[in-house]
């Protein structure tokens, strides 16, 4: 009996040792950003329902996700040996002013993927960022923030794709990314029509010293069989140079929309140009300025957007900011500083937001 109990205890100890060893070879990290402020905009329009005239006027509101989208996430990795790791990320966006989930009320709307990582790079499957999002935060003076940034001019720079197979690799100063989605926005994957809802793209960036340059392509098809042969195509080029005390940025984005809204929709072409700079006044205080111009072919409705930003870092994790912006709209253009303060078509807009951001 004593021998049997000893053998059972030894087996249990070996099992616990194996579990502890497995746990020590893996890790899970909880992380996030909370960003909230008070936002002002003039000439803001708000619908009052079908058949009712819209309300237009000044707006003062609490806003979430101004410099960075508010989020929380879980990131994990397990060492499989021989330089290979299993990895996953589950990232949930939310509006801190209301506590509601973002990205269409998805639980993990920002990212949700699993895959393998090694010296070759990483191969992942799930809901993931497109190639524009992966690379162009480095080339927008406002880092493609949710508001008062390049994202205000073209939201595809914050684009994501469901059902995506993705490759990313970093080799010294060279970064590469490519993905293919069988159904971009919880759609597509239509039997007999592999094009419907398809999204794919790729990009490459190179950095050496203070210099960096990158380019990316993104294309997605119409979501139904009626428009699956039509596509929206984007190509972008960006560059930056960091002089330590200051940094300058410039970029260009070309787009062609074949008219994926319906079979009768005409094709359009659109270009976006931007320049800007950042000046580090002190290690804690930085000032940023940017200008964005949108040029649509065969149209005089070509708006400008100008942004000035001040950011003060209380610590590595907490900072306060003030953004001031102005959009100059012509004709029927309706470019606003952010989606939360939509501007009346043809009206210029002055916008501002002051807030605080904390990372954990």
C-alpha cells in the first residue's frame, strides 16, 4: 500500500512539473489604451429622422479615442522550440464615454487572430489589420489616429479584414506584410463566387538611421455577386526623416473605385496628398502640424484639412493633448475633423479636442 501511494505521489509530482514547465514556456499579456477628451466642432449636422430637416450648429461633446482608439487586449505566445512560437491576439475596441463596444459592437473588433511565428516572420489567421494600417502610422504626422488625422480623409488607413490569412516579417530595417481575405467585412465567401467580398494587399517599408520609406497596396471587391467584379483599389507611398529634435513627413495615396455600391454606380478616382512635421520642444512636450489635400477627378469639390497638435507626456504611459483643426470644403465636399462631428456639406469646419490618454 505504501509503495502504491509513493508511486501515485511521484506520478502527480511529475505531472505538476510538466504543467509548470509548459506554463513557463508561454505567457499572456493584458494591455490597453484609454483615451478620452472634450471635442468641439462648428457647422455640425445631425439627422432628425426621415423627412425631417437636419439640425446644424455647434457641438460640444465627450469623445473617446482621439489620438488612439480606446482598447483592451490579450496577447500571448508559447515557445514551441527550434525558434518557433504559437501566437495569438484578441483586441477589443470600446468607447470610454459610454462603455459600449466599438467596430460595430464586435467583442474583438480591432484584432482577433492566431498563428505561428519564427525567423521567417509570422503567419496568422483571423480578423486583422490591412497593409495600409500596418505601415502608414509611421508616415502620417498624426500617426493615423482615429480623428484629426489621415484617417479623417480616408478611413481605409485604419482598415481591417475579417477571414484573413496574413504574413508579416521584419528583417533588420526591412518590414514586409501581405494578406488575403475571403470575406472582408463579415460578408463574401459566396459559394461559386470567390471574388465576392475578397480583400487583399501587401506592403514593404525600409528604415535606416533617421530615414524611412514605405509603400502599400489594398484592394477589395464588391460584397455580392452583382458587383463582385468591381473593386476599390488603393496604392500609397510615404516617407519620413527624423532629425532627432524634429521629424518631417510626406505621402501620397491613389484610389480608384469601380463603383462597388451597385451595378449602375460610375467609377471614380481620387488622390490624397499630405505633408507635416513634428518638433520636440522638450523631452515631454511635442508640437505637430499637418496639411491634407483630397483631389477627386472631374470634380471641383476638393477639400483641405489642417491640423495643429500639442502633446505633453507626464510619464511613459500618460499624456495630455490639444488638437486644433480646420477643414476647407468646396461645393458639396463634407470633410470633417472626425466622424463624431460630421460637417454640413459645403461648409468649412473648425474643430478642437483636449484630452488625456493612458496606456497600460
